[in-house]
């Protein structure tokens, strides 16, 4: 019994196109997120998050919290520092949600780097292992 199927090379080409588009989109979000977090404000938030992080399992929650803190700072720094008018973020704008996703991915990249440095420094420092 034979089954009718699409030519395998067409299916493979379509599948590869979708995979390439997906990988390109993920790469774009990673680069954008890294560059958005790689400013003084984002790096300070990431350092504090890494300092407070106790295990690798908590990274997703801490990255989400870091995005929330970043958004609060984005809104409040102009108000408190420059006397600007208080404005809520544009929550109905799809580009704003893409910005938040890029921030989240950026924090998912940077917080583990600082956490790894923290764990290596604390492990190397020892804390009084007598000779």
C-alpha cells in the first residue's frame, strides 16, 4: 500500500525556511536584549539580581523581576530626576511588548553571567578554610 506524499525536497525546504526564520528571530531578540540591558541601568539591575539569586532554578523569575524594575526605572527616573510628567508605558503597543521581551532575554543572558562570577568568586574565596 502506497501513501501519497508531497515531494520530500519541498517539505524539507519549507521546514528549513521556518527554522531559519525562527533562529533569526531568536538571534535578533538576544542581540537587541543584550544591547538594551548593556547600559548602566540594566547592568546595575542585573548585578543586584545576580547578587540576590540563590540558585539557577530561580533565574527566570529574577529576570522577570529585573524587567519589572527596569520598566519602573524607565518611568520614574524622568519624573523624579527631571521633573517630567508621569506617563504610563504604552501597554497596548506591540512594539512595547517586543521591547519587554528583548529586555527579558537580555536579562536571561546577563544575570547568569554575573551569577556565575559570583559563585566562582565565593567558591575561590573560601571563607576561612584553615591551613
